[in-house]
C-alpha cells in the first residue's frame, strides 16, 4: 500500500471511514457548549448517545463504506475507545471523551504524510488513539510514508478566553461577524491549535480556516511544517466557524462549491478568479435548523459536505436533491448516499472520512499571486 493525497479530487483508492460506536455528548469543558434540554441533555449534562441512534448511524456508515468498496476503494475503519471514561493530563481532568466518527477532524494527508492535528477539545485529546493501529500498519507497509503529529497541546485555561460562550452568544450577529473577521473567538494564541478539517487542500496551496478550533498560532505551525506549500489563513462570514468543508468545497481543478450564506474574503475570491477558478454558489440545503436530527450540533449546510471519488464523481447526501441537481448540471456523476442519521455523531460524508491514497501529484493550481495570497 501507499500513502498519497495532494487535493480533494484526484482518483480515490484508499480511505478511512469512521464509526459511531460509543459516541457521547461531551461533559462540560471550556471549548464546548452543548444545551439540548428537549433531547434530554440540558447544559452541563453529558452521556452516551441513544443506542437506536448509534445503530442507525452505523448502518449508514457501513453502507457508505460498502458502496466505496464496490467502486474499488480500499476502506479501513478505526477502533473505538470507551469514550464514556474520564481522561486527564497533569493539568486537567475531563469527565468524558467524544467519539471517532469524524475522522477528518483529527487526520490530514498531505502527499505521503499523514498528520495528526492538535485538537482543541479536552474531550478529544486522546482521540488519535482510535487511529493509531491503522497508522502503525501504514507506516510498516509503506517505507516512504511520513507519520507526523503536531505538538500535543496543554489545553490549560490559558488557551481559552474565559467566559467566552455566554458573552459571545449574547452578541448580535453583526458583532459576532466582526469578532470572526478579527479572529477574536474562543481560542487564545497561547499555543498552536488546529483541527485537520479546517484545512482544504489544493495541491501546493493549503487554505486554513480560522475558527472556533483553529487559531493563528496553528496556522503558523502548519506554515512552518509545510514550507513547500503556500498556507493561507482565511475567514468567512459565518458566526460559528467550525471546519471549512461545509463552506468552501473544491470539486475539481478550476471549480469550488461555496456556501453563499458565508461570504468569502474579497481578496480570496480575486485570488481564485485571476487563476481561472469558478466559484459556484451551493444550492440551498433541504434541511433547516428546525428539521435537523436530535442532538445535532452541525449545520444544514452539511448538504455540501461531499466526498469526491474523482474529478467527475461525487458522493452527496441522498435527500439533498437540490445539491445533486446542481452538481449534475456541472457535469458530475452524483452518487446519493443516505447520511443524515450520522450527522449528530460529528458531520457529513467528508467529515466521516480521511483519504489515505489518491492517485496524483502535487500541482500548482494558483500560479498568479494576489494581495496577501
């Protein structure tokens, strides 16, 4: 086997698909705000997601994995931990963990390297252990693989703005957006922090969203770690930025799908325009916040959280007919995949996966510079 992936669209040959087993609503911690009284989890309470929800999510994950295998893709699965057990470092104790469905949050493949992200939730500090057996096997099978881990963060109170959530949630949306643009959100700059799912790969260019889980120090660390790449920090008009893959979705060279409710930086749009990229507004999602599944902390814009098998073939949530029609008009073969039962476990089709091997090489899709890009 080989490890290789430079972008989000080259032909897919090997992938990891997550599991829903044992996922819990996290115990309280500085980075996490959960309040679902109507579903039995008012703020400050925690515990495992109901067995029937786990069963439905695993059925959809298993069916998705099998559909990829039928397309000739090798599929690996992580080994869940007992996420209900408390964890600790010498500096803090956390009463629960989370789960191992959203693989994309923890791991990113860049070329022949698989990198473990820092993670900024204490409940997710040990989540990398679910993937270590797979990474160990890849390391032994591929003599050229680079296996890297970003510095494990301390995640002391110094890494978080005290009292952030009550104060932030009381602000009107325009003030929230000002805070997003200034990157004055939950995280301080005490240490590098980033989730892998805040990185979008475009060959030589890596776009990293500054968000509730990714700070400027994390972007700096990534820039120093990948000196042969251009690493760009970006923001969007999103009051609760969390992972780039439901906002800015590359589909093939020259084409990006964009959540138009979250405006992009004009300099970023111009950078794409002068390099002959088309930025297409995504179709409105079928779901609304009122019709999301219970215990779901995700957005209806998971409708664009797609997985590309190659430049012409894309997996889309099966009920998102408007999105599928748009992609069909853009010339894609669209593969419908039922997946909304997975959303409460951490996201959509892209969230649930990490590419291990895509055919292809590192290309420069942006030969022309613009402004700070």
